[in-house]
């Protein structure tokens, strides 16, 4: 929340509003020129919610740059933006004179779309044709396009009447802002060197002509937008009523419930647009009272927040004091313990020496026992290894004994067979001899 304060501006100060769509580089432009920090948005979120003033010294003069919200602001609707800008300009009227206006547009935008075109339309209606010669139209974001593409798009803006063409014909000047301090200051110098007192249409209509906001040129354009949106919602509501009647006739309960919810949404939109149209019928005095009530509410909120912060600060201070006291008590306690330990240390030094000797001897004994245990473990491992080797050898010997026994049995069998063959051969030889003798005897007898 920003606490709005009346700008303290001297009559000799040079006042230049900086306007354009969200993302055109208004806040960046101002931050390049001034030493003040300006919140800069990235993406679609706008950082400028109110008309904020920043200052710089140039050529011995004070220059006031006014950062304004765009009509595509992501956090506020167009009615709030129109009210904010109209009020600031009406309050500045007859107290200060605007030297000129800088209108920024990103050259990397592919075309002047609906939002950008509407923003430009509202700008033209706020300024009026007679003041266009005090406007500088500057393209930004040149580092996002090639020089050829940027020149083509800038030429399209400058030569199309519904874009910048009619403004340039009315005297507006075209500039390129390359996102450098030198470029921004060059644009400001151009306004200062050609400045002339200007009265915007919105200032003349609200202050001189005492018109309500909805009767001004910019207000009428905003009213037309609300009326078009209201008519669109009414048409959709009527269409949904027909769909609802058909669904009820066909007993399609689920479809009927869905259509009914859509009807409620359109009815809410119609009511909202009607409320905004009524809110636009407000004159300058009522607008001032409304803004003063808003500031009073904001001041009350800020005072409440300040009280809460102060209460939190007191609580934090109390906690810090308690922590500090606790630390001091701990420090004193530590000092007492250290004093007591110093007194005991001298008395127990001899005992400590003896205890240290005993401890060394005890440690040596433990080391010796450990070495013995390690040697026993190594001996046990060796014994187990030798036992395993003996078992393997025993098994091998048993296997060899079995093989030897089998070989001996085989040799015995061979000897028995050989003896049997020899016995059979001797018997046959004896039988043959007898037979021969018998034949010889027979031959003799004959």
C-alpha cells in the first residue's frame, strides 16, 4: 500500500508524465534518469499502481517525472486507473504546468493489439488534439529485435493513422529509446527545449467545464466499453435462458444445473458493469472527497500497522534484554566455576601425576595382553591350517591304500589264472605220452 501525498512542486519545476502500456519500460526509463529507486515489473505484473513522482536535476532545473499506471494494469481495472490519472491531473492543474508527455511503446510487440490500442485511444482522449505537439512518442525494447525488424515496426506505427500517424501529423515527435541513460536524457532534453504550457482535455473538462467523469471524452470512451461488455453479458444471459428452458423441458437435470451456474456468472457481470457505470457519474468535488476518504483509510491502516510494528519491536527488545541478562548470568557462573577449578588444580597435581603413571602402566599391560591374544590367534589359525592339510594327506593315503589293495588283488588273480593254465598243459602232455606208449605196444604185439 502506498501512502499518497500531495506533490510538493515549485512553479519553476518541469513536470513530465511518462505513460504507456504495462511492459513498455516506464519505470526503467525513469530509473535511468533519476537516482531514486523505481520498482520495475517483469512479465505481465504491473508495479505502478498510482501516479508516483521522481526527481532529477538537469541544467540547473528540477525535473519531475511522473510514473503513471497503464490501462492494462494487472492489479486494477480501467475505471480505477482513469480515476487515478484524472484526479492527479486535475489537482496539478493551475498549480503546475506540464512541459510535455512521454509515451512509450515496446517495438518488440508484433502488432498494436487490442489492449495496446485501447491504451493509446485513452491516451489520445486524455491529452486532446491541441496538446499532441507536446508529446514525444518513443519506442523501447530495441535489444529484443533486429535493427531491420525494429525499423519496420516503428515505421508501421508512424505511418498508420489509427496508431501514431495522426499524432505525428498533429506535431508529436518520434524518438528511439535504446535503454541507456543517454537516450533517456536526450528525450527529456527534447521536451525541455521545446516545452510550452499545455492544458490537457481531461483537465479542462473536469476543472474548467465542471463535467462529471462520465461526461469527459475519456470517460465516455470508458462508458462505451462498460456498456458493450454489459450488452454482451445480457445477450449471453438471454441465450442461456433459452438453453435452460430446453434442458428443463427435456428433464436434463445435470445440464440445467450447469446452465444455471453460467447464468449467475453473467448476471454478476451485468451487475458489476452497472455499478461501474454509476460510479463514473462523479464530479471533481465528489472525486476529491472519495480520494480523501481513501487516504484517511490508508493513513488509519498505516497507523495501525505502525502500532503493531512498534509492539513487535518492544517485544523483541524485551526478548533481547532477557537473552542478554541470561548470558550475563551464564558468564558469571562460568567465572565462578573456573575459579573453583583453578583452586583444585594445584592441590591435585601430585595425585594427577601418580594417576597418570598408573594409567600408563595399565595401558602397557592392556597392550601386552592384546599382543598375546594376537599371537594366540595366529597360532590357532596355523594349527587349523595344518590340521586341514593333515586331513587332506590322510584322505590321499587312504585312497592310495585302496588302489594298492586293488592292484594286489588283480595281480593275485593273474597268478591264479597263470597257474591254472600251466597245470592243464602238464595234464595234457602226460595223457599224450600214455597214448603214444599204448600205440607202440600195440604195434609190437602185432
